[in-house]
RNA sequence: GGCGCGGUACCCAAGUGGUAAGGGAGAGGUCUGCAAAACCUUUAUGCGACGGUUCGAUUCCGUCCCGCGCCUCCA
């Protein structure tokens, strides 16, 4: 099956081909950095990450530009409330965004660009629109004249016939000639940040930044433009109007929109107060990979029901994959080959690739990999798995993880890097604390270092060999209280963090 | 009202004109000093409702019900 995506512009699933051989020019709408992003925002960013990873997996060269909206009403309001200059205020949340991206395993885009670094080209684009009769000035602000752009509405399919032409309305606190017109440039207001430009003193409207940054770095026609479904109108509709009015060329060929995260039956949003940030969930003890898995597990065009129970389910699912990966890399198998098994592994890899080709059907891709896990485990348990089969399964699993990126448990390291886990205590203190607390009653769960854990595991196994089960069980309980689960197998004791 | 997404087992969630992937949870089993973990097996005559087309529909058509999103703050 050919690679295909649902294109909002046509309303259909279409075969994807870049404009220029294997080069994909992709623009993705990033966050407005007025606060921490919540995981509803990250649903879209995870989708975009899956998209770019799959494109690369299929051999395309991806050139992705992601914007950071670092000036708008909310950003200004919040920075003023905090008494911090706009640039410093947004820098803090850009940093937080980068950390969250890293925690979620999102590959960095080729360019991450800030709106306020592109004021000059925005001004030039607005000037072009004025010259071509698509924009006008009013009280120092500039507006896009929608009635002059006949394609307006082609993305969102919104019918504007009911809106009266020429009605003078005051939305957004600025005057414009037509209710549909939208602001390109806002005249400076007392006490707000502004830029001195050829258009006068002011700041850019929201939509113009994306048109400018996309065209600056990717050219007048790009292959893919994506964002959340709430951006279809007005944001993306307006981007099309601005860009195509200026250039006379198609702005973006494929428009991909992610559906929202739903929580308790409604969209997760800041204004409803029903949101979690990544840090909130980490503080509740959920690992970033589980969050990534959950966000990636539902195909992007479907609303995703978010719940803590769902996160727990995601965590368990990842465990199953990691356990299989662990078996594959560590267990001893008889020499030889089992060609039937290897065929299954290859078929599994083929199946998940095809699932992703089909408009990024991540749910089906998951099904494919879990089938492979079961086939592998069953063969291992039955003694039919051979050493020569290892590579085929490992290859399939690792290829799969090039997209999903949840196999490698780097959570703990990353959390430490960003100071999101407690310091490791010494084992001596731990044991003392545990005894004092009567075996640890959950108050202030402590975190053990690997060496301490290994030492306790080894001590326990000595005790077991000497049939000192009381001591062995005591150590097991202590480790469990410290969040370490032991797994006794025939040959060894494996441990992992809860 | 317009546009869009959805209604599949206890929960999450794929999918197909030919009789329902996968994950979680539950149950049973294997293993084990015990336990846990791990692994295996198992769980929808049923896919919002009612009609229609068809040899056959959850899948196509029609009508209807319900949930959600967008309609100039919003990933």
C-alpha cells in the first residue's frame, strides 16, 4: 500500500508524494509559550513526531519547521502579571517545552523558530498584501480583506453567507471593515510590547507568523502543514489566505489535523481547567514513556479519551514489550533456525509498516507488534525458538520502536536530568529509615541507586541459597517499599522499578 | 443551524460485504521455598436504534437517537 494521509483540504485520504523527490517540507504549529503546555497539546506534538519518524522510516528526508508563538494577548498578559519582560517570560516556557519534548522522546525539528525573531519578514508580507489589495490599514492596525480572496473557506468549509458584509463590528478590540476580516498587524497599545516598523509601531497578529516562517524556511509551497483540529479555523484558513494572496501559489499541499484529547467527556483545555501538564503526571508517578505510548496509541484522527487508568494500561503494555525485548536480548536459545518463526517476524514488521502507511494507523501498528510478541513468547516457551531467530525478532521490534520509541527505558535518567526525581539516598540510611518506619509505610517513598539494589538482590539470593527465607523475604519487602520489583526466574533474579 | 469526529466486550481500541485485531483488567494454567513477576490460555452469535439492498451487513444506503469538537482565545 502506498503511503497515504487524510488531507483536510480535500476531506479525503490521498496518496502522499512530496513536491520534490524524497524531500518533505513540513511545517507544524507549535505551542504558544505563555504557560506550560498540557498533555492535550502534546497529543498533537506526539502525532507530529510519529509522522516525521514514519516519513523518515520510509526513506524521506524531512525538513520540519516548528514555530513558537511568543507574542499574543495571553503571553503579554501573563508576562505583565509576572512583572517580567516578554522575552524573558517566554524563554522560561520555551525551556520547559524543550524539556517536556525531551521527556516524551520527541525528535527535535530541523528548526524551532520564534515568532518575534521574524518581525521584519512579517512586515514585508503585509506590505505585499497591501500592494496587492488584500490588506488595508485602520487606526494603525492592518487587516486582511477576506472578500477579495475568493478561496476563503476552502479548508474549513465554513459558509460565510450568513455574515453581513460591511457590518462594523468590534471584536478583538480593534476596528475592521468586515466581520470576516482578520488582523495582520496590531497597532501599539499603551504599556504593551511593540516593534517600530515600516507599518508603524505595533505587533504582529497571530496568523501571519506561520505564513512567514513556513515560507521563509520551506518555500512558497510546502508539502505538509499540521496542527490540532481547533486550528483549522480560523488559524489555518487565514494562513492560506495570507500566503496564497501574496504568492498566487498553493501554500500547503497536505493539511493534517489531530483530534483532541478528551477528558471526562470534554476537550482538555486551559480555560476549562481540566488539564494535566506532563509534570503533573510525572509527579503522580507515571513514566514519560507511558504518557507517550498512550498519546500515540490512538490514531490521530480519533478523539483520545484520556484517563489515569488509561495511563496505567499503557504502562503495563510497555512492560510486556520490554519483557519480550529483554528475553530476546538475554535468553539463551539452541543453535539453529526456525524459518516459520522468522517469516512471522518479518510479516509482523511488514504489517506495522503498512498500518502506518495507512494514514498512521498506530492502533493497528500496535496490534501487529503484539502479535509478534505472543508468537515469539510462545515459541520460546515451547522450546522452538532458535538462536538464529533472534535477529529477525529483534529487528522487527527495534524497527517498530524507531516509531513508537517506548522500549528504551530512559525515563529514570531523564527524570533525574530535569530534577524530577528525589536524590538517591545511601542504602545504610534506607535500611535504618525502613526499620524506623516499621518496614516503610509509604510515607516519602525513597529511591535506590542501582548498586544498592544489586547488592540487596545478591544478599537476598545468598539468603535463599542458605534457606534463610525470613531474611530473603525481608529484603524483598524492603525493595518493594523502595519501588523495586523482583522477578525470580530459574537462573537469575531480575529487578525493575515500579 | 453549518462543518467535522465518534458511538465495537468491564476499561482503552482496530477492522472488514462472508461471520469480530491488539492492549489493560478479570478468570484458569505453567514456573516458584512461598509469593511476586514473567509467560500461555480464556473472555462480544455481538459491533447506538430502526428500516432497506444483498445469498449474506457490524461493514453499503436511508431515517433516527446519543456524545464530542470547531464556527474568529484554543494543539
